[in-house]
């Protein structure tokens, strides 16, 4: 389980870094979704510095159209079931397909 969480956290960080590094004119907006304590600082117990959000916060942002969900599981798992509206992009594809992701929305990757 720790490996899965680490993979998801690494993927989210990689996507954020790729989006930030691939644009000279992109100025990120302040995120509309924050951690439970309304800060963007890393949470206790989260040494990777990747911001976590609750399921409730995620659903609210998805309903508003502010989030793109990226399912990083194997194709077979995605074909069986996935979150409504999620796009499929394996971890190995993230770098070469990062240009497909919008820069004006929060990217949330999941693998479990």
C-alpha cells in the first residue's frame, strides 16, 4: 500500500513539475482546493510535500469542473472500472503525454 501511495504522490509531483517547466508564460493560479487545514504547506506525516485533499473536497472540485482525474493503473484495471470522467495514462506514459493535460486545472492522479 505504501508503494502505491508513493507512486501516486510521485506522479502528481511529476505532472506538476512538468506543467510548470514546460511553459515560459504560465503563471499558476492559487489552487482552489487546499488541505483540510486550508494551507498549502506539507501535512504532518507527508514528507514528500505533495498536497493531499479529502474525497469530499475532490468531489466538490470535480463537480465544478476544476479537476482532471488521471487513472494510472494498468489498462485492464481501467477497462474494468474507473472514476467517471477519468482519463487513462499509465505512469510510464505521463512524461510523453503531459502535453495533453490542461494547465488551468488541478491534476489528480490515482492508482488504487
